């Protein structure tokens, strides 16, 4: 069974799931200041480095090299291209990015690292989770692949995702949970595992309450969820 992860739509199964979501973070209640911290998906120094002229030039070279693989091959819903990644979930409320990384690394390299080891390598913290600029280098090192941090306003995620999926590489989206699934207004990581006809985007949500099946939404919906959390993705 394939599920439509439809924002702002009361699908019966989604409504049932969303009625009692598992918190993505340790605390059940947050101050405005705590919530603001957790909405920062990238560290201040990482954001400065990302937008540097040297890094943008490097990303542009990578994106240019990916263009031959960016042609969509899916022509019907039955022909959607979906990677069969491991279906792990986050082991605590602030391990969404380590869980996503665990999935990506095992799929690419066949090696399962513990979420706690990955969290330690990425500097994951109970107060703010994981900054994506600290996760991307760890994923690149442990996969041996050229994973980089991207930003939706610098380069639209969809063709880059299509190229990666065609090359058999899952991606990681850093999204706003409230925009993507009506959850709390915090940052969250999900694994991009495929695409489909009409610019649909397939993904696996590591939140245990959503891990009943794989999900898809439109590219526009995923773009909105990305932009609401800074626009960052790992590809």
C-alpha cells in the first residue's frame, strides 16, 4: 500500500496518525526561545560557510555534473522510482538526522552505524537536535560519496534529488514538521527515497508515529516544507 502524505488534507489514515504524534524532541512543551533555537537547522558558522563564494562555486560544479542524471524516468504512478532503503526510526526525540544518516549510510555502504555514534560525530544536542552542516560531512565520509549540503533557494531541490535517486543515492530533507505533516512547529529530518510522475516526491519519515509506510507529496509541498526550515537538504 502506498500512501499520499497530503498537507492540509484530512485523509482518514493520516488524520488518525496525526491525532497523537510522537514528539520529535525531548520536551513536551517549549518556550518561544527554545522553539526558535530548534528551527535553526544550520549552525551560524555553517550558514556563513555555506553561502561563501567558494562553497557556492563548488556546489554549482557538483550540480552541473549531475545534470545528465536529472532526467525523470518515471512515467506513471506504477513506474515511480523508489529506493528500497532500510526503514529505521529515530531512537529518541532529537535523533531524526542521525536516524536519516543511519539509513542513508547503510543503503549506500551496507554498514549500519548506531544512531548514538552518528549523533556524537555530528554534535547532536538534546537542546537543538543536529545542525545539518555538521551532518553532511559525516555522511560524505562514511558513505565515500560526494554528499553536500544544498539549499533550495540556491538550487531547487527537485532535479538534484532526481539525479541522486537515478544514481542510487537517497537524500535527506530538513523540513518544518508543521508544514509537512501538521506536527509541531519544529525542524525535522526525513529521507528522500524517490520521485514519480508529475513531480511527486517519495520519502520515509523516521518519526515512529509516521513510520507506517512510505509517503509522497508534490515537489511544491516538499519545497514549502524545506523553505519553512531554512531550505537545507543533503544531496
